C-alpha cells in the first residue's frame, strides 16, 4: 500500500468536511404518503397560483416543488385544478356535538377544514370538556372555540336586565378565566342578543381584561346593533363600541358577519370600513369576517321582541303579554321592530316546526287568522322561540365593497340543519363558493389568490395558527383541491340542502375527507386549543 492509499480515508474525510462547509445539500425527500401532482398551488399568502407538486407525510405537508423524483404510496394528478389551504370558517355554528352535525359535511363540501365556534357570546366556559368531547367523538373539521359573554352572564345572572353586583362580576370573571385556562381563543359577545344586550360596554371590557391576560387573545363581536336593532344604538355607534372594547381591554377584535343592516344603511358600508381603518392606523388589530348573502338567520324572539320584554325569560314574557297595558305597548313595538327588518313578508321560518317551516310570518299570520303581534306571541308561547331568516336585510353592494378590504375574512355563520329544517339558510352549504364566485370568478372585485387568502391564510394569521391556513412544508395537510370551473353553490332559500360542487379532494390533517368528489366521513378533524395545540382523544392518552 503506497502513501497515497494509506492517506485516502483521511483525504475523503477532508472532502466530506469541505462539502459540509459549502452549499447545504437539499434534504433528501423521504418516501411520502401522497403526492398531488402538477396542481395550481394558491398557497393562502395572497401570492398568485403556480404549478407545483405537494407531498404529504404523517398528516403534514412534507415537501413542495418538483417532486417528480420522489416516491410515494400514492400519486394523484391534479393538473388544471387549484390546490389551496383548507378553508377556515371564522364564525360557525357547525353542530359538532350533535350526531347529525359531527361529520360537518355541508362545510367540508365547500372546502372548509377548520371552524371557529362559541361565537355570538354563546361559547361555554367548560372549554376543556367541549374540546375533549370533540376529540373523543371525532369531528369532520378542526375546531376552536371562544368563551362567550352571553353564556357567562346567563350562568351567573340568568336573563336579568340589570348591572351585575361586584360579586356577580367576579363570578363572571372566574368563568371567563376558566374558559381561557382551558384553551379558549378569547371572549365572544352577542350584545344584540339577550342577555348580552343587558350588559354595558364597561361590563364587557371588565371581562375582556381577564381574557387579555392570555397573549394574543381575541374579542369576537356580534354587534349590539348592526343597523336593525329596535331601540338600539345604531350601526356607527355599535362598531365604535366593538373597537372600544378591544382597545380598553387589550384584545384584538374581529367583527362577526360584518355588514350594516336595514333600509337606512344601504350604501353605508364605507362608514364601518372607515372606523376599522382608523382603529388599525392607531395600532389596534381590528378585522372582520363576512358571508355574501343578503339574508340573516337567527330567531323570532331576537327579531320581533323588544329587549326589555325578553328580560327574565319565558314566564316573564308570558306575564307581559297577559297584562293588558303592557301587552298594548308590546304589540305596537313588535310591529315597529319587524318594520325595521322589512316587515312580516321578509321573515321566513327555518324552524323544524312543520307548521312554520318554509312560510313567511305574513303567511302564518294569514293562515292562523290572527294579528302579527298575536301570532308572534303564540309562537313564542307554544315553541319558546323559532328559527327564522330575515330576507334582504343586507345590501349586496355593501357586501361587495366589504369583500375588497384586506382585513376581511370569510365565514358561513351557518348552522347545520336538524331534521325537519327543510328550509334553512343556504349559507351553511354555500357561503365560501358563493363568495368566490361573486367576487373573484364572476367579477373582478378581488383575485382568486386574495379570495383564497380571505378564506385561509388571513384567518390563520389572525388566529395565530402557525401551521394551518397556508400551503408550506411543515404545515398540517389541510388541503382543498378545487375545480374552479365548477366550484359553486346551488343551495337556495327555498331549496337549501345541496352540497357545494367543485371540491374534488379535501384532506383534513392529511386524511381524505372528500375523495373524487365523494365524502369519506373520516372525522379527521382535531379539537384545537388557542394557538392550535391539538387535544388528544382520551382513547389514545396514556392512562
Ligand atoms: Zn352572529
């Protein structure tokens, strides 16, 4: 063996070391579970689409780019299709705790893979139990939740129309604290609804101060008055109140289903936009979410009854109707309340009660041969309440202007219908494709890339979900493969039960929820704490 041969191993070691100092060798791509080949990737950042491959391994995106050399268990050619992050529904009423709602099919069919729950002030303070039940039972989409001001107030004070005592305020603080400790995103309120309506601005700020002890906590508001609240404060003051609550409690603010309501607010979206822009210039993180429909859906009591008359709950309501003098005032105010909403013709029942479903309030009044207030009274007495839509409450041009704002996210505000809700709001089936069609595909209001961003990356940024809402290596593989040519909703107010078209494949945490346009019902969604930490199902937890 000559000198050179003897020194060869040492020489090789030097070469390897030198190579180690130079350009880093790209990590070898491991064998993947799945490669989506040659799709047009719209990654959720707002960047325009680009053709590339997306590789999935162990529930996450493991590689992107040219993966033609990589190996995988399965390769699916998605040439010509749009590959987007799974969408995030920022204001959802998916019935994930009900058997009929767990699979979340109406949401999945739109490309939605994550929903934000506990909105309108309704979120439970028992957040840990809620997240665990979702994880244990299995849910079709990922889900996060707020703790709700209205829920907390009701727990402590019932339906009382008064300020809390110091002890009661402390009790409410404790419930908010518990919700936050157990993983809530922040505080939601529904000051439009009872009992939220009975709270002052300061009360909500006091509870917000508890939530804001958690970094990045959010205040989600269904405004006190979107513009059609009887004896309300008006749209402008209501938006200002939401911003004030965020500013004084130290919470970031999102306005739910943001849009001015009613005949007096046609063409006035610019007022709300200016208030939000002004807050943002002052350094506050204020944003909003929208759906593209002109109808709302809520309940008859909230739309028809003045708030003072709802105080104390059903027995107190019944007593007021039974008292002659009170009843006379009440009947007049019911008529006035409904007038602000376009009248009984615009109130369409979506309730499971077959006597009501699919009829307008005007039709029920005619059928029952009664007056409008007496019909409202009878429905509240016999049914407690009733689910209703309010047709044509929003102005389509307001909605279009709002869609163009860079801080505007997307929501369904949709509630999974129970059996018997033959007529229900089509937004639960169609809000996302409808928005994409109206503002990006069938017009030039926003680009497809910005529409996708409003449905994914913008929401993930706001929720501080670092590994969702964008297509990037390391992110959870929540992926929608969409044919934009056929992506649409055919759900209507009279024929709502139609799943959206156009989502060819949908992955939730790397598992197919929709494959070749067919539901898999894998229930691959995760229950997420604030910040996105998944809650493990009890079955897989170590004893
Ligand atoms: Zn709401």
